[in-house]
């Protein structure tokens, strides 16, 4: 039986020892951007509204600037949108994550070749 090595990793962005972004938080923010609604984003991710709301609060509290603007519900409904800062931070996070995976894949090849 041939063994196949894998390197596992997760990256996240912290500010003052508080997590701002990780892969799950980025997925939630992208869902909010797509749906324009926290409740719809939560449904899309099969997550409770309370958990999504708690994560958004944690993101907004940990980040240097506001990431998500929430509009209160009502007869016309609420909504949520990402700030331009959030959109830019997500792009940079995704770039860093992709580069990390490329590097890890190259390192895995070196291990396999031993």
C-alpha cells in the first residue's frame, strides 16, 4: 500500500489577538455580499441566524474598521452589506491563502520525492 503525504494548514488574520478573518468568516462575508442579507447568507451556509450574527459582530469588533453594515429589519426588510474595506481585505486574504497553498503543495512534492 502506498502512503500519500498531505500537509494540512489553516490560516487566519488576527488583530490584537482577536480573529478577524479565517476561511469560514470569509465564506460568510462573501455570502452576505452575494445575498445582501445576513439571514439569507446564514441560510445559504446552513448556519443559524444567531451564529451568523455573532460572527459578524466578532468580525466588526476585531477589525480595525467596520466590515459589515447591518440594516435593521422591518416592513421593507433589513439587509447587510460589506464595506469597501471588507471587500479589499477579503481579496488580500484570498491571495495570501492561495499563495500559502501553492507553497505547501510544492513542499509536499519534496516530501513525496524523498
